[in-house]
């Protein structure tokens, strides 16, 4: 494949180069070392301008990459990303069923190819929904989850929450001062959302089923309810709310737990991840369509400084699988590499990371 790398400059120009030290340095290294020469890689994550930067390092590493359109999310810059790749001489596969043949690795997001292909050497999963699927399967190859890492926390706690707030304000044009927000899920993402809402309102209610999550919310002064044990109180809080946010990472979780859509009427509803609202709701009921995370309505759905380490880890996990000769099974990102990247990120950006993310 003859690739014209000039169009890729448009994607890099989408953000300040100071925001992408990991991917940029990896790209320069791969251009020299050709570490993945002739490896056949299936690449399936949401296609944005940021993704184009990630892809350049793989092509410059000498890999033969098949690029697909991920079904998990549709970034606002997807059409621009496809245009750049097309002008670079790279074909994009829109239908997963059209992917065939043998691959060495699959760089996946949402475990979308788990029942379509089995790569010969390994899989790297980027997000929580996919990690849960792979962790529950009998695996014939090593699978490395980037989601189970400290650096992923940078993307979820800082990046996703900051982008949520930008997207919510853009789509609603509302003043959120003192408004009541309900947040389903108080994991990394939910904690980040509370963090960005706190300067605007103290009227925040967390819903979860984990006692530890509920205790964590109470410890920072946030009202919290158990979804299964305090259902009546949960429904009362929803009726009285301004907005309901789904940040559990569990598909269709709202429809699975509620059969009365009326309590959600006249509220702003938003998916922070995959479609968590489900069949009970129409597309138009949810901000930016119920299929997509709200932050993907933005030209930059996650600030690149928070996405850069995760994208870098997603790419170098191939090198980890090869160099450490991992056997079939489910793996987290190795702790030594995870810690090293986090330390370098903190040193570079001079940004404080809460202890519970380390």
C-alpha cells in the first residue's frame, strides 16, 4: 500500500502538538524502527481526527492496517477523518461483515469483532464495555485491556467529564447553576462528572448498586441511593431533577431497571458512554441521539492531553504482547508500564492526579 502521509498533517494540526507527546514521539520512533513491519492489524475504534493521528504511527511502523468504522460511537469529526484517510490512499471499511481474512492483531473498542475474527497473535481492547465482554470469554489469544489501567483514568475522570460539560452546555444552552443532576454510576467517569459539576451546583444525586461507590459519594458530601434497595427514593429524585446522566458503562441499564418512562419526561437525558438508556426511549429523547455518548457531539470529544496516553498504550500493547510472549488469556496493562506512563504524563503536563486514580 502506497500511503501519502501529507493529509495526516491536517489531523495533527487539529490540536497543539504539546498535547500529544506520547503519540507524536511514538510515531517518530516507528518511522525509524518499523517495529510492526508487515504485521496485519485490524483497527476498530471510533474514527475522529485524533484517531487519524493514532493510525499514522501504525502505518509508519510498517503495519498493514485495515481501518473500520466503529459502531460504538460516531464522533463529530468522523467524516473529516475518513476524508483524510481516503486522500492518504487508505480504504475504510464501513461494514464489519465485509472484514475477512487473517490478522495478526485486532485493536478493538467495544469487543465488536469478538465473534467475527480471531487474530493469530492478540487483541487489545480500549474501553470498559469491551473489556467486560473479553473478560467473560474463553480466549484463544492474549487480550490486553487498556481500560484496566491508571492512565485510562486520565481519559475517563478528567477527559470524559470535561467534555461532557462542554457538550451539555453547547446542546442545551442552559444555565446549570444550582440545577439538580442525577448520575447513574459512580465509577471513574461518575466521579469525574461530579468533579466538574461541583463548581456549578451542589444539587447532585448519585445512583449505584455498589456500597463502596455509595460510601465514596457520601464521603464527599454527595447524596447517594442504592438502585435496587431504595427504588422509591430514586424515582422521587428523578421526578424532581433537571438532568439524568448515565455513566455506568452498562448497555440499556435504564430500560432494564425502569418500565415507566414518565418519570424521565421533561428532563435532559444524556449518555456518557454507550446506549445506557435503551429501548424504553426514542433517539430524540436523549441529547445527541441515544446511540452516542454526548461528548461525541464535539469536534474534540476528549481533550487530547487526556486521550494521548490511552491511545499510545493501545498501540504499544502489540509490542507488549510480542516482547513478553503473553499466552492466551485476559491481561491488564502491565503495572510497570502503566506507572511509567502516568509518571511521565504528570511530569510533562504538571497536572495533579487524585490519589484514588493512582
